[in-house]
């Protein structure tokens, strides 16, 4: 009588627990900054800064420096301390009533502060230059495509705020065609996960279908909305939003 060879049981794979990222700039820190700028009590300001704001700023500067490769700057440790000290001096300039989150506000101006240091370091003379003069090579070196917590958070904050900005445009005096294009853009935003857009031509096709306008009418109205977008983007980059 032959005995059937017992097959080895397949090993069960253990399900790995997803690691949750520890957020260093939370709602608690946002609220601490709001309380800081609104109170006149020096004792409360000092307590809020030491216990909550300073640790968040320290982590924010560190993350931005290493995420965007500013770590290759000469004397970077000294620059990081200088930046942290500078953030304290502009704390009171943050206005929560403008709708911008503290994280977005301080991360944008911190990044721009270091970009300015990069440009200053890259020029032989000491004269001031505009941020727009940053060369492509420096952009590629210091504004890398590394996807990290800061970049994901900034991206989320940017589009969230821009969506709110777009909603405010509906209450403004727009021409009929501009209103149609704006409503069509709303639809594209809401359906972004369900539609496939491979290039600019596809966007125009969607807009034509949704609005019933021809290409010339769509382009004309879109150019007016683009100007509004550029104003929003410039304000965002300047830390005004």
C-alpha cells in the first residue's frame, strides 16, 4: 500500500502593518500659531513658542533643506539656524483670516528663503536678483522631484486653496462664455479620477464638449481665467495665501 506524500503547507504571509507617518506640523501646531499672533500676552506667546511652535519650525526647516537638496549649500547648518531665527521675526505677519494654513504659509516662504540663498551663492557679485532668474540647472539641483511629506502636503494645500479660489470666481462678473468654461473646469476637477487626459488637446476637447463652444471661444475665455490663476499662483509663492 503506497502512502501519498504529504504536500508542505504554504506559508502564510504576515500582513505588514502600514507605518503611519508622524506629523510634525499638526492641527495643534496650527492652532498654537493662531493663538500666538492673536494674543498680546507675552507670557502666553513665550509658552506657545517654546512648547509647540519652535519644535515645529525646527522640523519644518530641516525637512525642507533635505527634501529640496539645499543641504549642499555652504555653511548649511548656520543657514538653517539663521532661517529658524528669521521665522520667529515674521511670526506676527501671519494672518489666519486670509484663509491660508500656517503650514503652507511658512513652508513656502522658507523654501523661497533658501532659493534666494542658492542664487546669492551662485552669483559672483553680491547684488540682489529676482527669484525668476533662478537657472534651470539650479532648479533641477535644488528643487528635485523627490516625493516626500512636504511636497505632498504642499501640493494638497495648493490645490485645495485654488479650488476655493475658483469657487469665489462664480460670484464675480464674468462673461457668459467665461462662466461656461469655469463650470466646465469645475466638472473636470470633480471628475479628475474618472477621466483620462493625456495632453492639452484632450483638455480642449473636453471643454468644447462640456460648454458647446468652439475652440476659439474656449481659448479666449480660458486665457482670462489663466490670468486669474497666475495671480493666485504668484500670491501663493509670495506667501500671501
